[in-house]
């Protein structure tokens, strides 16, 4: 099982969020559980190549 961090917040009565590694792809849900399911769906689309030209976040070390 893979674990991925996500960022979320509440706006009015909706929960908004995105996967930390993919900040360009936001989703929402009426409950936190629905938001989490929608984030899983987005990840599956991103990982399968269904969504083209995916931007990634990475870290770079400098000496």
C-alpha cells in the first residue's frame, strides 16, 4: 500500500484538497471521506497516464 500526503481545507460546506506531490490537481467533497476518495481517484488517473503532461514536485539538494 502506498501512502501519500495531501493538503486540505474547508470552504463553506465543502472540503477542498490536493495531493502534496501534485498541487495542480485539486478536488473537493461534501465530507472529508468523500474528499479522500476523490483524491485517490485523481492519483489513479495521474499514475495510469490518463492525465497528460503531469507536473511533479521534487526536492533538489545543494552542497
